[in-house]
C-alpha cells in the first residue's frame, strides 16, 4: 500500500511563456497524438493532454510572466503531510493555493496534489510503425548541487535508485509499476553553471524514424548520442528521444 506522502502518480507540466503558449501546445499535441482538454483555471491558463487510453500525465500552463520551464505535480494522498516531509528533506514552500507549491534544494519547482489517476497510457504507434511515449523527466542539476538534489528526490519519492550503464552522471529513480513517468537525475558538465532545470525524455522503438517525425512537426536536432538524440521543439524547449522502452 502506498504511503500517504509517497506519489502514486506524477504529472509533468509544460509551463509556457504567454507569447508562444499556443504554438507550444500545438506541437506537443501533434507529437504525442493526444487531444487537448478544454482550458481551466481563473484565466483559462491550464489544460491537459488527453491520451486515447489511460489518465493524463502531461499538462500545459500559460505563464503570466516568466520563461518556459517544466515543473512536476506529485500526486499523493495527503499533500500537507507530504509537504511537511519534503521540508524536512530540504524543500522550500513557495505557496499554498489548495495545492502546495515547493522548490527543491536546488530550486526546481514542484507541487503536491491529490487528484486521482491510476491508468498509465500505452505507447502510441506512429507511421512508419515506431512506438513512442514520454517515459521520464530528467532533472538536470549543476555539479555542486547534484548529491543533495539526488538524495532529496529519492527521499521525496521513496523510489529505488538505479545506476546508469552509460555514464556515472546519470542516476535513475525507478517508478513503481503502473506509474507514467520515472525520474532521471543528471549531473551537468563542469562548464554548465546554470540553474537546475528539467526536460522530457521519450522512449521509442525506432529513434531514427521518430526523429524524422518530430522534424516534420517543426523540431530541430541539437545533438546526437549513442543512445539518445537531443531536440528542441519549435519554440526552443529541449527534450530527448531515447532508445528506452516506451512501454
């Protein structure tokens, strides 16, 4: 049985600058093949990407101010108790709006919510037959903050850690069966002194074919690696296509 402070679901929120919110939503709708829910919120700023099967795990927000970012919603039975435990682990409370908004020790924004969800969507099959799905959130952490940030997310989720066979700069937090998104905590290079940030990683059965599909939707390739390809969507949001199992 899941503890009241442990996430039973994780949602990734694509927070968009107002100037290109609709363009960003259009790309991610096309890329995932998901429908977009009617807008909600006091200013119609929120919407969900609706898979044809299963519960939503990707959502969008039009920001009133600020640049693009990605934040996490951790779905728990008791958001207030989870927030108290996260504070002990090193989080800072940013706001309490009926859902608790916090920042990790390195500054990544996340929320505790209690919205129900339990059915993980299947991978979508796209022409010419490649299967793909967003499968994890990568948290990109400056080197000096890495060990504390990794320990924080392991404590907050309660998920087991798994080392990468590719590089010691990756550490996976393995989601329990049925969860839509795992977490990858990535240590940035010594020359990257920016803030902590996060991006989405897709899993695909045919990375070359999926790359071509995304290019046709307006993305561009930033870098090629042995096991993943780094892209930017039409408004500049970075994400990766990986050889990871989309199922």
